[in-house]
C-alpha cells in the first residue's frame, strides 16, 4: 500500500509475518529510503537490508565491506542512510528479531 504524503515522498507499507525478513518492498531504482517507522510492539533494535540482483537472488547490502545496519527504536520514525539505499529496485528489511506487524518506509524520488 502506498500513500503520497508530500510532493515527492511516498509512504510504503513494510510487512513482517512472524519473521525477521520483511516482505519485498518495490522501489523504482531512483528513490531514497529516508525513514522507517517500526511498530511500538516490536522488540527489534537494529535492521539490515537485502536487495534483489538481476538474477532474482536476494543479497545483503554492504558499504565499504561492512554490512549496512541501522539502529532503530520501536514506535518511532527512524532515520535511514538514504544515500546508501539509493538506486535499489526492490529491498527487504531484516530485523534482528522475528516480528509480526506492519511498519512504514518513507521514500523520496
């Protein structure tokens, strides 16, 4: 589900179903992921990211040889490393704990 919230910003639903890995989130390859809203009921403290390569295989996202990770707080709007997530067509968000619920990813073109 996408909801436009400003001229160039879109709110995309992020769904976890008793899993550490979210459902795939479609981006357009030209967007930056800016914020991640985590449900207040989650116990997660950090997230990592996966991107789908041209062959359809999910791979961890790295920067300078280190897996990209973001510390997050449940029930809050968490700032993401937008430039590091720029240009991806499809991502998954990986929680450090198995969760069930919906969060939201704010992206901008």
